[in-house]
């Protein structure tokens, strides 16, 4: 495809994803190539991150059906502490805000392993999301860190309450 068409397709993808992320109170930390690094914070961040991913997948599936083609989207979610700050070169006066840490690396690894349309989470997060989402083991990826990943398939009910505070003790969730 011509370069302009590729950029238009990727930007159209982000125009769908970013408003959904904002609705679920996430923050787009950065765009890297055709990926977005998204951070959710607060007591219910994991629930909001998973909800945003499921809603984005649904919206993108609709777009693909309407246009008979579209971007292939893979997502990975992890939860835990991250370090945030500016990174880059002060010499050229170019510093960008970012988040770093094992959690970010694991979310990226899950995203890279995900098949088209999958939202992968580590096995140890399934219990926290099980009351709200149907999750399915992905045995083919059994060699990954933190157990066998699971694919979030759908909400158990129409949409979780955005005000719900049932997931305590989790610091932050990067979703990529």
C-alpha cells in the first residue's frame, strides 16, 4: 500500500481507540509505530483497562465489517507498579513522558503474542476479572512469564459500572 494510505489507516484506528480510552479514564502515554501505550490508574484500573480493550475491539470489528477490511488489532494488559517520567535527550531538547517497568514489558510481550482480535492477560489477573469478563486459556502460549495467558472474550454483562471500586490493591495497568 502507498505510505499515505498506511498512515491514514493507522490514524483512523487511533481515532476509534483514543475516545474509548478516554471514556474509560485511561491516558495514552505514547504512540509507537502502529501501537498505543495506554495507562490506567486507580483502584478499578484493571476493570477499566479490560473494558476499554473490549469496547475498542467491538468498535474496530464494526469498522472492519463496514469497510470489508481494516487493521488487525492485538492487545495485551498487565497490572502492577510502573515508573513514569520524561525520557529522551536534553541536548536536543526532546524529552517525552513515558512509563517503564516489568509490567510495561509484559503487556508488550502479551500484545506481540496475541492473535488478531485477542486481548491477552496474565493468568494471575484472571481471578480479578472473572466476575466481569469471560476469559479463555490460551494453552499455545504456555511458555510465557506469569503462567498461561488468557484471552478476554466478552463482558459478562452489558458494561461494568464505571464507578465500581471492587478491584483493590492494584497500582496501575499499561495496555498496549
